C-alpha cells in the first residue's frame, strides 16, 4: 500500500479530484477491510482538499452511525429523517448546503461548519449503505465540481462494501 498520496497542491479542485480518485481505488483494491478503506479515504480527502471535516456515516439498525472521519469531534448517531445526512440518505442523492444555518433541521455538530456536501454511498448491488459527509468552515464552499468529484470517489468506494469486506464491522444497510 502507498504511504503517501500525490496531488498538485495549488491545482483546482477538479484536478485534485482527478488525481486522488485513482489513488483511492488503488488503496481499496489492495485492502479488504471496510474501516481501513474509509479511514484512508477520509484522510486523503482532508489532506488533499483541506476540508474542515470529512467522514462517513454508515447505516446501522435504522440510523446513521459515525464511521471513520478526519476533523473535530462529531455527532455519533443521526436518524434517517434528520439533518443533511439523513436527507441525503433518504433521498439517495447528493445534497449541497451553501449555509448550514439555513437548512431546516440541520444538526450542528460543530459551530465552525458553515457549508456542507453529503454524498450517498451505495454497495455494488445499488443499495444505499451510508453517506460521505464533508463540511467546510466557509460559506458556499461546495459546487458541481465537488459533487462530481465526490460522487466519483463514492462510486469507487462501492467495492469496499462487498460482503466479504464488511464482516468485522457488520453489514451496512
């Protein structure tokens, strides 16, 4: 496994996403453990794009439960019908929130978070198994470039949710 990630530091987000996506795939292909793959993916996104908070919530027993993340302390459990993560999970589509204070029912895990993007995670059979949550400490920090880049990374993560890779953590969804 690679111990370093390579990306162009001052490049556009689109360029960085295109540079890190194949590296994430290479890490996933070489590692069978779900938690290790999600942890490394969160670390790569945090390092390469300098987001305030990057993490995963996994579907467990009727709610979203905190998985691997990078950043400050986070909410541990989120109901499927609450907050941006719940909205993304139940709607099964990416949600971009330019100002979290204007999102009805937003769950404020940190007062530093100002904008957010949440991307659904699907297993190889197309079942939703969780979400990728990214927060920024700047207003209106996410756009279509982030949506496209993060959805591509989420698509590449689908293989991490194969049954043989989730035995220790328990089956998501």
